[in-house]
C-alpha cells in the first residue's frame, strides 16, 4: 500500500505498516509484533492503531463529504459521533453542525482529536467524552453520524434505537460492515433476514446510502463497508421490549423449524403467550 492522501487532514505517504496523519504517526502492526509492543511506551507523536478497537480510519475525503451531505445536518443541530478516532469525520461535521458530541474510548485518539480541532479553531463546539460508548449515557443530540467500530455495531444500534424514547433523534447515518448493513436492510424471505432485522424494524426504518471500498480506510480492513441511514419510527409499538427480545430469540433460534413447530412446544408457548397477547398475532 502506498500513496499520498490529502485534503482531509491526512498529510503524508503511507507504507505497509506506518502512516502519518497530521503530525502523528499511526502504526498498524501484524498481530505478534503488536502483542510484543503492547504496554511499551509510545514514541512522542506516534500512535499504534488497535485492531481490537476497530481502528480503521476513513481517509477518502469524497466519502467523508458524502456521509456528511446525506446526514442532512442543520446549522442548529447537535451531532453525536461514536468513535471519532483522529477526527477525520469530526472536522467535516464541525463545518456544518452547531455542536458535535464525540464519544471515544481511546485517550490517545482523544488527544489527537483535541489538538486537531483546536488548531482549526473548532474546539469550543466539540464536547469530547472519553469513555466506552456502550456504557455512557449520551447527552441530548439531534442526529448520529459515525464510522463505528464494527465489533460493537449490534449493541450500539440496539442502544440507539431502543433508547429513542429517552433521547429522540432524527436519524443515524452509520458506516457499518457491509454484511451487517445487508442484514439491517433485509426483508422477510431474504437470506440475510434474521433476528437483528426484525428487532431494528420494530423501531426504525433503514435506508441504504452507499457502499464504501476497503481502500478508503487506513489501515485497509478485510471486510467491505456500507453506509446506511436509520430513522427511528415516530410511533413505537406498545410492547415490552425485553419480552420482545426473548420472543424473537425463540423465533430465530430454531433455524430448521417452522414457527408453528417451535411454538407447539409447551414451554415455549408459556414463555411467549404474554408477549403476543393483544399486541402481535402469530
Ligand atoms: C472505525 S474507527 C473510526 C475513526 C474515525 N471516526 C474515522 O472515521 O476515521 C473506530 C473508533 O472507535 C473507537 N472505539 C472503539 N470502541 C469504542 C467504544 N466502545 N466506545 C467508543 N469508542 C470506541 C476506536 O478507538 C476508534 O477510534
């Protein structure tokens, strides 16, 4: 891999394992090498990218701009960004939003993000929360726009759509693993249709925006990606969500059984009766 990227804060050439972003060197090591280096102090101005944190930075300015454009951010909006990394997307968001709330688990990334936004005179409109997005209560926001770590996609999406009662938001524009995005978009009868599709569809509509090439990231991931936009529904069905989760788990656990056969089993029927009564017909 080689090349000079410009126009989005990525300022230097890259080779197989070392990238320089802004004034920072970003390194991606093969597993064994990285394990050996874990715990060692980092050189000043350098940072090692962690596979375990899904640290694949989106570097194509055209893709970054498309994501921001399709998010339809208004000048008065507060945008929630999960996993801002070194701030490639954050800087673009700050060009159009009133405020960005960025939740980032890696304090080394936070340091770079703060430095870059301060240099751009944008720091006062950025609220950085250095924490695990799955464990943090989000402040009020209007929209979500994020290139999220793929390892937390399911749990994060559930947190967002199941939390809409507390924190209503217009939409979430998310860069996801392509396969995961296909499942969100799947319809009954499609091979990708699964429990996740059903659970998300209960509370939200999902729109396909675009596919994103592996080459648009540093380091290049193994999987393809897609951008989708999730719109929480205005009217939320009156259903106990925990019971609904249990119900759909039962439905999708027995892959080779029809629903009729699954629910003929006595113990299953007693477990779901309450859930479907008055709300959902089988
Ligand atoms: C795919 S990178 C995206 C970076 C940046 N948004 C971009 O597009 O270049 C994911 C980012 O999420 C962060 N991250 C990973 N797990 C997280 C978690 N549980 N909570 C918050 N941030 C997390 C990583 O440290 C990384 O910076």
